[in-house]
């Protein structure tokens, strides 16, 4: 798949992105989450802050994802 130049999200824009404090100062392998758009949750790679939004969840789907992540559903070990 060809790579295009990063663009701002037309839905989420530049503001409202948050990274977990556990990511540390270098960004690491983290994601940023945007809750600024009513009813939607955007997720993007913290190393590509001007890149495309990777996932665009509705709030209920995001809540289910967080619940499963906290329960260890996605743990590799």
C-alpha cells in the first residue's frame, strides 16, 4: 500500500490528543487518544502526531475495549 504524506484528521484536528503518562518523555510505543469530539474516540500513533487517525471508535466500543484491556484480554504473555 503506498504511503501518503501525513495529514490532520478531518474529524479530530490538532487539539485534544492525550498520551498516557506511562509512555515517558520519548513517546515510546504508545498511542494518543482524543475524546474532544462528542460521541467519538480517536486513536493515533504517538510517533506520528500529524499522521492519520488509526481508529475511530464510538464511545461504547471504546469503553468495551478499555474494559477488556484492563482485564488482560489482549496480554501476550
